[in-house]
C-alpha cells in the first residue's frame, strides 16, 4: 500500500476527528453523548492508523500530520475534568501530589545532592587547605579551628541566618528555571548552591567542631535541603520534557510541564519560610545537639510524611477517558 492510497481511504475519518476535536475545545463534555462517543471511536481508529503509518511510512509528512492529530485528540479523549482548587486544598493535597507524581526525578535529585556533599566532606578532611577556599566568608569562623562556632554573637548568627535563607530561596528559583537547559542546568545550579556544605562539614570534622556546626544547622538544614531537592526534581522534569516530548512538539511539552513546576515553586515557599523561622529563632541559640536534631528530624520528617501520605493520587480526579466512559 502506498501513502496516497492509505490517505484517500482514511482521510474522511481523520477529517471528522479533527472537526470533533475543534468542537470539543477545552470542554469535551460539551459535545454531548453521541458526538463524545464518535470522538472516542475516531480517536481509536486514528491511533491504529498512526501505528500502521509509522511502520509503513515513518518519514512521510502525512505521518507527521497524523501524529499531531492523534496527539490533539488524545488531549480531548483523556481530559481531566476541570476543578477549581482553593489555596487550602492546594497546600494540603495538590502540592504534595505534584511532588510525588514523578518519583524518579525526585530520587535522582536527592542522590545528586547528598552524594556530592558526602564526597566533598571526605575531600575536605583529606585536603583542608584547598577546601577552605570553597567556604563562604560568613562560614570561615566555623571552619577555623582557632574560633569556636558556638561563640558567634547573636548579631553574627542572625546575619548568617539571613544570608543562608536568602541563598536558599534564590537557589530554589534558579534550580527550577535552569531546568530549561535540558535538566543539566538544574543539576549544576543545585550543586553550585550547595557547594559549600560538604567542605564545611569536612572541615569541622577535621578541626573537631562538627558538634558545634550540627547544633546550628540540624534544626533547619534537613528541611532546607529537602526543599532544594524538590525544586531540582521540578527542574529535571522541565528538562526531560524538552529531551523527550513524546508525541508533542517540544514547545507544547515544555508548556505542559511548566505549570506543575511553578506549582512546586509556590508550594515549596512556605516550607522555606518555616526553615527560615527555625533558622532565625532557634539555630542562633545553639540548642543542645539532641534538641536541634529532634527539631530538624520533625520538620523534615513532617515534610516527607506529607509527600508520602497526602501525595497519593486522587483517584476521583485522575485523568480518565471521557469519550470511552459513556459506552
């Protein structure tokens, strides 16, 4: 069978499908039962035609046009019913579902964060002189064995808290935005933003001040790092939508992924604020290590518990084939 005959025999069905898609717009429910069933039938038929066309005419322009038609039709057939979500609903459910719905990028982000931190800490213990060059000025006292980290004045501790909190907010935004560079930008942004943590841990281990450092950072650090890792996972999702857009154009895939990424930004902000409050009012008091660890584990543990529990898919509002459900 040649492409001309293939097109002639099936063009009427494709035209009908294109017309139904145009009529459906963003509300396929408005088609009514009869036309909605016709949309489902024509979609299935066109999808079968596309599978055959890809095998027989993989490089023909007609196959590309059919791919676009099937992709557009799929958006109508497998539409999610519109539902307005309140801010409370988003913060208690929607955000956590966004974080959990793509577990692989989240796992990759966590590995890419904590493995380099561990390796950098080991390197700093082995070569403290070189590692000291990566420590920001506000942390040099902590890395200097002649100065006790716990001896920082309240003003110095507050200045350090402000600097770290501002840095983490900037890192969170930049990590997601950099995802447009095929995801590599998100990884680099996260690594650069957290570059000082591993060397700082290694230096304080080497000079015997690790206990003092942990008293300061444990209460807020675990939650802050969790937020940055979540931001990186959103950036990775943006990047992957460009690398592998599926049946969509890269622009369409990027636009589709951008909204969940921005929802992750918005939902993560309150948790960074919470980390900042802990950092500003608890960490400068240098609580006992057991208390700092308890606060840190509770804060980060609550965050990840909500990801697991509240992030479960809402089956009632999952995408479902509207055109097929009326059969």
